[in-house]
């Protein structure tokens, strides 16, 4: 009985290593095949939306989508089987994405056209970071998330400042231009200031007076200067957080981003796979 239990544990351990980790050749191969299947699935959904292609190859595309959906379903079940706490995966970000990318084809049996939601599988391409982390700078994607979290207060202050600036500029333009040039109210003028400052420039409202055009020119130049500020904030935070991590996922709590050489999970203390 102990031997059966050991075999079962060993089987789950091996399955977990292949599915949840990408540091091993088998784990990397699994992720590469998974990404190819996701890309193929998205391509099939896109081609099916083209009427001329659908009329000619509709049956083939439908069968191909069903094959990939079944494979994704099996993968989803295996992900649940090989971990100690299945609910951790089911209600995790990737778990929800995996489920949403699998069920549209099944729902299409009841609701016609809902299989197009299979395009949600594009979100599964986020798993490409697991493969990219095998490169020299293995924690790049994690550093970006850490930097964004660390700089959120500074970015919030910056956005608040930009909002105040747009209100002031919009009010000035409303006073300078007036309704005869399309600036019929302060909210509409603020809308123009936001569009101009972000260098989008829809052109639905344009200043007609020389002073208004001068102010608009200054706002456009200011817009280019403002773009660089958030980049500098996030960039400085990324430099502070250079931590090399690997793709090991804890078999117990599914936490990732363990540092190279770590033997135990930083979250629950469970021993990691070798």
C-alpha cells in the first residue's frame, strides 16, 4: 500500500514539474507546445470569422477547435490533479483564465456564436513569460510588476497633477476661444485639453484665434515631455529591484517567483521540487 502511495506521489510530483515549471527540458517543451496550441486556436477562431474561409473550410476549423478545446480540458484537469490544494489553482488568475479559455466551445452547443469567445485564449499567452524567464535576466517580467507596484503612488500623484493641468488649460481655452470655435463649455474644453495633451488630436475641436493656437502649440509640446515622466518613475524602480528568480511553483500553495537556489517556498515553507 505504501508503494502505491509512493508511486502516486511520484507521478504527481513529475506531472507538477512538467506542467507548472519551465526550468526542465520537459517543462519547457510542455509550455512551448501549449503556446503553439493557443496560437493555433486563436488563428482558427479568427479565420472562422472570415465568411469566405468559413464557407470553404468551416468544418475543418470546427473540428480543429474541438480537438484543441478537448486538449485544453485535459490540461486543466491535470493541473488540478497534480497539486495539493486544487482550489488555489482554480481561483487563481491563471486558473480563471484557463477555465474561461476552455468553456466557450462547450457553451456554443447551447448559445450559437459564443465559441468566438475562444479568442480569450489570447490571455493564456501570458504564460510566455515562463519561457522568457529562462533567459539571462530570468526575473524581468516580475521586476516590472514589482516596479509598477512600488511606483503606483508616484504615478497616481502624477496623473492627479495632469488632471488638474487639463482642467486649468481647458478653462483658459474656454475663455480664450469661446463657443464660436467649438469650446461650448468647460467640460468640452477640458476634453480638448486631454486629447491635445496626450497627443491624440482627434481634430473635432480646434482653436481659431492666434492666442488659442499658441496655447495649443505649448500643450502639444508639453504632451511629449509628460510622456517621459511615468517611464522614468517605473524605470528607476526597476533598477532598485534586480532579483533573479526562476519558474519553480510551490506544489503546496502554487506561489512562484522563488529566488535561484531556493529549496523551500517563501510563502508556506513547503519543500520545492529539485
